[in-house]
């Protein structure tokens, strides 16, 4: 992105709906004098020029040279201060053909608009004071949410949940800073010493700690987890993969080595997005293709959050199974005793019984997965959750600064030194909401957004 001042003065346009064939597509525009510029290529320019905000007008886009009709459209008008970006904006509802969309975007470029950069509309909304950085991040998370629960948590952040928490923490620190400033001002005068409300610092640290504990949980709901199905050939991995998906996605066969490469698919596990992998069976093989598949399986297992290792209950645990199981992290591992519908062998302790072909035991397996995910996660007692690495890093910084503040108070450090640590904590919290920010930080954050948002 270019410098911020240059961005906000430009007329920008972008397709706000997915690129492809559809009944309708939306092209979003924004910038100073946006309405007048659009009116110059609209069949009824006076309607746009004289219209109030939040109105929609029917007409045609016209080529200014040939006067040819480019498309039949409706135009939604947003006046300055009353739009998403805070600027004049027009949203064009057009027919969703690829050639038609391309032609309209080209027409807008010739009329004075440039293509919007990723996240540029939301950046303008932030710069206009329409939202803070926590809400801006929540918009991105809302768009990319993979489950209803992830969407609900993002919606809470968009509604100001995180901003309210941060502002409440800042209020406590400012209360202490006010008393500290008063003490500094009158320390040498003959007045009664001001009692510093140290309890406010402790309360603020506790509030920050509570927010930090939600990070791992929030990250799981937003980014999802990786679950890998592993085991020897014919242990039932493909059957379990299909059971998770509720469809016959993976080929199931009695022939060993049917799965040569891993398959993957997103699933929803009790509101948690899961990237599920069906992998090649682990065995010694002379087939170079199967060998490559087994190598890829090892790579996928290394990056897994949870490993579901399947044992063929009809055959029992082999030496190879024991070797494989022993090399995996026990915190990630769930061992499954599969084929209980045909097995006559006794299940070992600690193994989850399952029949992947009939589904018996699947609910119990889901519970084991949830229990494994709960290790190290914070139990959500509300809907205010952070999942942004940026926010976590700044909360860590604020927490460290408050620790320094408390150490300074306990060590009778000079009050002006204590004020420096406290100011750093406030600055870190200010960066979370965007009160303290730089062009580099903003450009880096908004560049991850999709075009048109």
C-alpha cells in the first residue's frame, strides 16, 4: 500500500462478491466526490446527485464515449459520514457475468477510480473513526469464520466486546496514574501523601491474564486444528474419514495400500473447524509411489494437533504399531481399537473402541477428541475471546510492564520511574484498539484482508 493520506483521497473501486458467474455481483466504490463521479456514467445522473443517503436507484451504466449501455444496475447511495468508510460511497448491484464485471471495472478505471488494495475500505473506516482495530480485525475474522461458533465469537468482537474490556482495563490504570501524578506534583509540598490505589494495578493484571487465557481457545475456533488419521494399511482410516465427513469421499478397499497420498477436508467438530487428513497406511513397501505417500504421511503427522492412530482390532497390535505409537507425542495421541463389529480380541486399556463401518463408538471418540483439545485451553465463561497474535503480543507487553510497575512499587522505586512502566502498559493497550498506531502496522494488518473489504 502507498502512504495513508494518498489512499484516503483516491477514488477506489473493487468487486465485493466472489469472482465468478452469479445472478448478481456487488462493486463497491468510495472516495471524495464519489457520487458525482458515478453519476457521470449513470443514465439518470440527477437522481444520484440529488438523492439522500441510504437510497437505491435503478438505471444503466453508460460508456461515456459511445453512449452504449454497459449494464442494467441499481446503485446504493451513502453520503459522507454515513457509510462504511465514512466517505461518500456507491455500491453497484450488477449482473454477475465475468465479462460484464470486467467491463464495468474497466469503465470505472477510465472514469477516475483505481483498484482498491486488500482491506482498503476497512482501513478507511478505521481512519475515519468508524471502528477501532479490534473491530477491524473482527471483520476479517467474521468473513473467514469456518463454523457458527467461530462466527458468533467474531460477531461479539465486532460488537465491541474486546474494545470494552481493553477500555475498562485502561480506566483502572488511568485511575492509578492520576493518583501517581498527584503524588509527583505535590511530593515536596507540605500536604498529606496521596494513597496510591495499588489494587487497580492488580485488578488490571488479572483482567489481562483472563483475556490472555482465551487466546489458545480463540485461535482454535478461528484457525481450526489438524487431525490426522494414522495407522497400518487396512486399519480402517478411510472408513473413519468418510464417517467424519458423512459421505464416501475416500476409497475403502480390502486391498492393502489403496490410499497412496493423503486426502484432506474441513469438518465441523462441535463448533471447532477441523482439517481432517486421511493418510497412506504405514508399512514397508517396494512401491515407489506408496513409499512417497508414506513419507508425506510422516510429514502430515508431524504437523498434527491430534493423531488418531487406528488399530485393526481383528488382527491386534503388531510390533510396527507399537513402534509407531511410541514415537508420537502422547499429548496429541488417541489410540483407537477399530473393527469392534468383527473383532473377537480384547481391547487394551486406554484404547477407544470403534466400528468405523457401522459408526458404533463414534460419539465416544468425539468426546475423547474434545477432552484432548481441552488440555491447555481456557474454559470460556463469556464470549469475549481474542484470537489475534497481534493482540496477544500487546497484552503480553502490557502485562510485563505492569509486573515492572508492581516490582517498582514493592521496591520503593522513584515514582517517576514507575510512571514510565505504567505509561508503556497504557501504550500497549492503546495499540490494541488503534489509539497508538503507525502506518507500517496498519498496512501490514489490512493487507491480509480480501479485496473489497
